[in-house]
C-alpha cells in the first residue's frame, strides 16, 4: 500500500470493535487463528467501514442502503494518496493541503468514500457528482450529518460526464473517477459468479459484486468506452482543470486510452500504479 495509507498493518479488530461494537458479531477466525470477517457479507463490510471511517477519518455517521456498492476503504485511500503525490510533483515536492485545493469526484456514489477520505487526510474541498438521484440524496445526507462542506451535484444528462457539472466559473486542481467496469448487466453477473466460485460459495440470488448496481458496475462499452468519453469531453474544460484522472481496472485498455489522449493533444499523460499486496491497480492522468 501507499506509505501514507493508514491501513498498511491490516485491521486492528479489537480497536475497531471498540469504535463500532456492531462489528463484533461479524468476527470470525481465519486459518491462522486471527480475527477477520467474511468479506462477501455486505453487512459485515458495512460495519467494518463504519468503524474504519470513524476511527481513522472522523466520520461518525455513515449509512449505506441497498443496493449501493460498499467499497474497500484501504484501496480507496491509496488513490487519494497517489493523487496527493501527483499534485506534489507540480508543487516542488510538497503536498498541497487545505480548502484551496478543489477536487471533483465523478460518480461519487452513495458511499461518498473519496471525498470523505480526501477531506480528512488533506483538507481538500470536494465536489461529487452522480447520475443516480438516490445516490446523490444518500451522499448529501452523509455529508450533512458529519458537518462536511462537500457539494453533491446530480448529472442529469445520461451522455455527459463533465458538462452540466463543471460550470463556466468553476476550476479544479484535479478530477477523479472510478468508472463502471462492465459493458453490460450480463457481464457484471458473470463476473460476480466467478468471484463466488473463487470463494467456494454459492451466489445469492440477484446479488451482484457483493453490492452495487447499474450504473456503478456497468455501462455500454464498459470502462474503456466511459474513459474515452471522459477524455473526449475533457477537451472542453482544459482551461478549468489541472489534472484529469481515472482508475483503469484493465491494464489492456491503456494503449487505447493513450491513443485517445494523443488524438485530443493532451500535453502530459501519466499512468500511476498502486500496489495492495499482490494486487496492482492503476490510474491514468492527463492534462492540457
């Protein structure tokens, strides 16, 4: 994990259960006899996230109703810390902090996870956008309940990403996004079935990806088409955004994305890897 990630040493379940006693009922032993939870159990993961957000990020109230995606906090924190390094590269190696750093989270979701972590760790000012009105409502409730000045905007145009969200006078130091990965509901269902098989468990009827629904999990053309649309649209906001960024789940999509960025004449493109144990994730960043 990133060296500033607070979760490098794993989960201290004794401490976390003190913060959120509801987590206690979900504890079980792993093959080594250590405490863990069933990470395929959405209720258990929500309880874990509530404890982590309260103990490490000062988020006292965090509720996530069905069917919204319940994210793993450590991996989400890595993206935030890597973005801080990206900004530091343009600031003589010093990470810029405080409300003067403005960030836009595309598809922030009901969980609001990136703005919560980014504001707690670096004091950045966040705006989140989402196409789902229920997700917007839940995210606004979380922000208000914790006294956070996070703006949440609903994207009302099914075909737009930045248009309708970035106004003429808005400026952002960076944008971030965790795009929908699958290209269809059927592909999302197949991916979920593989995960259940790998865990040696039977899939629960109708359950996708241990939480999540359209448009969190799929869109026409999957992540490649979504990020390409983002790249094309980013040209219109070249003077208002410092860095555009997006997670890229599938490494094989990078050549096509780099070609798309060449076509729009991006002045700089970076691919930044993030390591979580044996897993490697990445995001692509570009500017004009």
